[in-house]
C-alpha cells in the first residue's frame, strides 16, 4: 500500500505515529517523527515533532483529540517539558475547576499567558505588564472540555510551556 506522506526517521529521530492497516504496520516510514536532543550547531537541546497528516482531514473529533493527546504526550521521559528558564508553575494538574499559573519575571516587562486546546485554538489569553518577581493568574477551567491543553507563558526573556490536563 502506498501512503501519500511518509516520513523516515533519521539522525536520531524516532517514528511516533505509524501507518497501519488491519493491524499490520507499514514499515517503510511513518506519519510522524520526533526528535529530542542536540540539533546540529546547537547550544541547547530541544525537541521537535513533524507530522505528515493534515489534522483537519480527521473528521471525528474524538479521534482527532485522541491523536493530538498522544502527540502532546510524546517525550522520552514523561510529557511536555518546561521549555525556557522562567520558573513556570502550574497546579493542580490535573485541574477540575481552578488552575493556578505563575511565573518568575526576571525583569519588569510584558507577560502573555495562553492556553491552547488540542486543535491549537487559543481558549484563554491574557497579556499584562509584570514587575520583577512572581506573576500569577487563576484560571477557571470548569467550563473547559475535559482533555489535554498546552499552557504557554511568554515574557520578554523566555517562553515556557507546560502540558495541562482538565478533568
């Protein structure tokens, strides 16, 4: 069987989403690859996920959400790591009603906190000025659908990302 968009993991990348048909795995490539480590000429390790499927073509929302949940859970250790050096704290995680998010701001400046659903849509967005020190938000997630979300906090110094779960 020929698949239209086949990726081949190379140089330390791993296949994270296989094409299958009737429980048989297509061995000549996959629909998604991931890499975790040092990039060529890099100074800091990082992660990247490359997908070869258009998510909008997955018509069943539950199937699309489950696929995105598996992609977001990709990591060699346990989930999306905090990226950056800004001291992001998110709790409780999982959350059912209130989610507390805080960040250390090294200097006075701007801070933006966003929460994205598994389709990449922003479901919460706050931009504020912050003073040097700890900056915090409390977000009512009781109206969010159950599932996995990504919290991204950007300051003038760094971007921090944390996976969150709403039950």
